[in-house]
């Protein structure tokens, strides 16, 4: 087939809505059934690994299309949902297609593996790797050792302590949040290993965090017990899941967006259940504590809060297996985004506009760092936006519903709007940076 005919076929498929990427490369050869299945399963395994590691649905679909095309199977049809991936290779008009599927049953944010698959895709598409080498490289990525449990626990607990300080807590609040978050994470891990649904682990974790706050109240310790709860449950709040849900909705994947949104609702309900049970027991014992959370934005706190945001983002990166050499970039993205957010708030800008602006800046910086360091932008974008995610707003809305406060529903709606602002801002910032780098790569005409 001539190059002109391939372009014509590409335009016809695009007009029919079958393909939206660049014209597919010419197949190297017509593979037999065995080789065809190897290629399809290779692409599905890579896509499933990305989906399980935290990648967005749109990117997983694009990755599978690129990998199959690079291995000599152009024009594959791909369907990705929250739990399954399907790819079908159309061999001809009068020949049945070859279709295979893979299910993702477990997922955990692992940006180390996500970065490795991203580099594998780039190397294969750029012909720096042959298909056989790519198959072996994917096997090596699957076998990568997970980050040591001690490091992960320290990462999550340290992030919780940094968030408690970020919200205006003192050293004692940060220390108690550190211990609380350790127990919350270990309890959730213990239940997960025994096959107990995540809802019950979330409820138990939020109960542990609330119990620490009530212990401070019972001991008459002068500390902001509400921030102890806020810091302790940062391991649980579904802030990233909310942003991912909105991102899928914006990129045209309503089924995945709805599934992620339901996951957010279930997690938030689990948090409320744990808090409500402990509050009920405390009220029966005559203890009362107000568990709302607020952010201190005074001028004197600004440098300290920016530093705390950087530390929180860095520790989130450690907990999610971001490679060590890139953790500093994650910290810089988080500190920059939080500094922009607080500066705009002090200038009188609404929190939604300030959040969207900070997310755009993080998107620009994250995409720039990813291009320079040849890695996945999520390694900088997700830790960078973590201080901005409306996890505490979700928590506050659910708490208002528990207290039968009519402000609960508007608070949850506000959390959704903030999540939309973050996702839209990050996407806009990343897209704005990509054309600049494409122009730089185009060689100048003689």
C-alpha cells in the first residue's frame, strides 16, 4: 500500500470516528495467529499495568493503540473502562477480527511502574526498542520490586503530618497525626490482605484518627483536635480519585468517570461512618469535639505553608513509588502550586479561581519536567496537586450531613467544582506545554 493510500484510509477512518491519532505505520508483516495474540496481550498487559498504577483512561487507550501499531498491527480498536480493557484487530473486511480482553481487579497508585511503562512506550514508538525487546522489558517492569513497606508507611504518615501543619497545626498536632496515620495505613493494609472490602478499612481508619483527637480532648491537651482528625484521614480522603473522575469525564469517558465517582462516594461514606461511630460513643461518654477543618492563610504563615506543601508533595511521591531522583521535582511542583494558591487568596481571588490557576501552573511545570526528564508527567502533576485536592471539603460535607447541617449538600457540590477546576487546569496546562516542545523538535529548514 502506498503512503498516499494510507493517508486516504486514515482520513476515511477519522471521518467515520474510528481513529483519531496519526496515520498508522505500515505493518512490518502479516503476523500469524500466535504472533498476533502475543502483540495484543503485550499491549493489554502494558495498558492494564498503567490503569492499575493510576493512569487516566484516555492515556491507557492511546498507549494500547500506539503499542499495537508500533508492533505492526495498525488500526486496532480499543475500549477501556474502569475495570477492563478490550482490544480488537481488524484483519480485513471479510475476515473475523481477533479480540482479547483483560480485567483489572486490584489497583494501587504506583508511579514507578507507570513511569517505566511510559518510557517503554516512547522507546518502542521511536524504534529504539524492537518488539521482542519491548516484550522482555515489560516482563521486567512487572517484576520490579515494590518499595519497602517501611518507606511507604513513613511516606504516608509524614504526608499526613505535613498536611496537619499545612492546615495550621502546631508541632504536637503534626506528631499525633504522624502516629495516627501510621496506624490508619497499617490497619487498612491488614484488612486488605484478608480480603475485606476497602470500605471497612476506610471506616476503621477514620475511627482510629477520630479516636486520637478524642484522646487529646479527654486529656485536656491544648491542641486543635480537628486538625488531628484532618491529618490522620489524609491517607484515606479520595481527593485524587475525584480529580481522576473529573478528568475522565472531560476526556470523553463517562463510564469510567461514573465508576470513579462512585468510588469517591463509597470512600467518603466510609470516612463518615468511622467518624460517626466514634463521635456517638464519645457523646455517650460525655465528650464533645468539633471536627471541622480550616486553612490558615495569614502572611506570616505563607513561607512556612509553602515549605509544608513541598514536604507533603515529596512524601506523597515517596509513598507512591516515584523514583528517588524525581522526588525533588514533585516537591517543587507542590510548593509552587500551593504558593500560587495562597498568594491569589490573599489578593482577594476566589478559592475556585485560585485553585484552577494553581493547577494550570502545575500542569505547565509538570509537563515541562516530564519532557526534560523523559518520564510520565503524573510523577509531578499528582503530587503537585495533592495540597489542592478537595479531600477535606468532601470530609466537611459528609460531616455536615452527619450533624444534619443543611450546608452539607452545597459543600459536597463545592468539592466537585474544585475537583473540576483542578482537573481542567492540569489538562489545560499540560496541553499548552506540549505544542511548544513539538515546535522545538521540528528541525529548521535549510
